[in-house]
């Protein structure tokens, strides 16, 4: 039973390593034939809803914060999850880190020059 859990953890780690490699080398959503792995697609959809909610929540602070609110909120939510996860259960830190990595790579202006 112990080896089953160990092998499942190893498979999850390998999948996360593959996703990290994909995000570092093949993440180009501007290309029409772009087809991401399912987990990256789900994270992108969740990020879209969080981004739009950020505009709603920051609208009360004026036009400038309304403009910045989407990206700011989209960065704050995964960062807050990363901090909470680090304090409560550091063994799940890679999941929150993957979410933050997807956001950072999507928002980085010169990712194609890396």
C-alpha cells in the first residue's frame, strides 16, 4: 500500500514537471493552433474569471484601479493561496506554485525572448 501512494505521488510529480516544461517552452496562446494540456486550459479559464472579477471588485477605487484590478486580483489570489498553503501544508505547495507560474508566464511581456 505504501508503494502505491509513493508511485501515485511520483506520477503526479512527473506530470507537474511536464506541465512546467510545457509552460516554459511551449506556452504560446497567441498561435491559432495552440492546444494546451487540459490542466493548463482549466487554469486559464479560472484565471479569466478571476481577472474579470478583479475589475468588478476594484471598480470602487476609481478608474485607474479599475483598469489594473483584473491583473492585480489575478496575481493576488494565487499568491494568497501560495502563502496559505505554505503555512498550513507545505507538501501541496507545488500546486499553488503551478497556478502562479501559469499567471506569471501569461502576463510576462517578453516571454518569447527567453
